[in-house]
C-alpha cells in the first residue's frame, strides 16, 4: 500500500486491459474465498488516474489558447507525455507543459495526459481537467463578418442571398429535420442550431455545408457573433 503512491504501472497498452482483467479475476477469486469482496481492483485504476491529475492544471489565457502543465512522472525512464483533448490525442511532448492554440472562444475543453517510457509503455490517462477559453471581445458584425460566410450556402439556402432575409433565416426557427429548433439562441453558441450545424455538435440532420465544411475560423466567427448577442449589426 505505501509503495503504490510512487508506482504508476507502466504496462504496454495492448496488455493493459488483459492484465487488469486477470488482476480483477484473481482478486474476485481471492475475496470470494475470504468472503470479503470489495472492488479494490477498480480502486487501483481510479487511484492512478486521480494521482496523475494531482497538480495537473489547464488555464485559459486568451479566447483561443489554454495552457496545460503537469508534474514530472516519478519513473526514471520517461520519454514523454501524450495530451488528449475531448478524448482525442492532440500532442506528444517531452516537456511537462503544453499550449493548446487555435481554440474557439467561450468554449469548454476537457484534457487528460499520459506518460510513456523509452520502451513505449504508457501509463493510465490522468483524470480530466477542464478549462473554458476567454470570451472574444472584439465585436463581430452580421453584415461584415457573418453574411459573407453565408454566401457559400446560397446554392441551397436561397434565403441567405440578401442580408435582410439571411438575418431573418438564421435567427428564425429550424425547418425540416430540425423543425422548431431556435436556429440562433442569442448569447449561447452552444445552444444554437446554426453553430451546432457548422461544428458537428448537432443532434439532428446533417453537418452544414453537407460537403466540405467551414474552416475553424469561420465557425468560430459565427460562434462569437452569437455569443455576443447575434445582433443585426
Ligand atoms: C448542398 C445543400 C446545402 C448547403 C450547401 C448548405 N445547406 Fe444547410 N441545409 C440543407 C438541407 C437539405 C437542410 C435540411 C436538413 C438538415 O437539417 O440536416 C439544411 C439545414 C440547415 C440548417 C438547419 C435549420 C433549418 O432550417 O432546418 C442550418 C442552420 C443550415 N442548414 C445552415 C447552413 C449553413 C450555415 C450553410 C453554409 C455554411 C449551409 N447550411 C449549406 C442543405 C444545404
């Protein structure tokens, strides 16, 4: 028990699940025999995840950047660290810090990291930490910033052709598949169908535009305009 705090098992990824399963079976057999079952097999895993997350910080420093840092892993043969954002690997670094850039303003991201050694063995991932990028305060204009982006959609959405009808359309209600939804919820990009549809966070219909997609700066401009109140400015 006392040594465990310093010993994070570095197990080859493929073997990890098999081994912890075998470990769990041994424990279950043992505790069944003793008549005193607890779920200590799961606790070991949780304990490591929690330990990895001690002093792991994510700090939003701008509307598009979050800085991460974590403590050095105690094992002597650590080769580097892997960083995960919202479940997907985004970086492999030798240092114990990483700056995640190009993010969307006013958006919450969740991070984990793992350590790997020179033989390629990888630790468990830390428990997650989250941070929300700062709000973008430079004002976005519907006419100058949003309307031009919507011109790439006019082939299908003919109501986006003039600034007046485009504004009414993107602040009105969804039709068809997403019927009745508020296309834009002023102040909340996350709850707005328009933003969900161009960032694939939607749960109805298809990603917009259906082929190709807006680049992250265009999507972020739409998100910022909505978060700033979705004015007809
Ligand atoms: C190839 C045709 C096509 C293009 C291009 C296209 N859309 Fe669509 N769009 C559709 C269809 C069809 C629907 C209805 C089906 C759905 O909701 O998935 C739709 C639905 C939507 C909705 C849901 C609201 C509603 O009225 O139902 C939004 C918001 C939207 N599109 C935004 C856009 C934006 C923004 C662009 C350009 C960046 C774009 N679309 C480009 C065909 C298109």
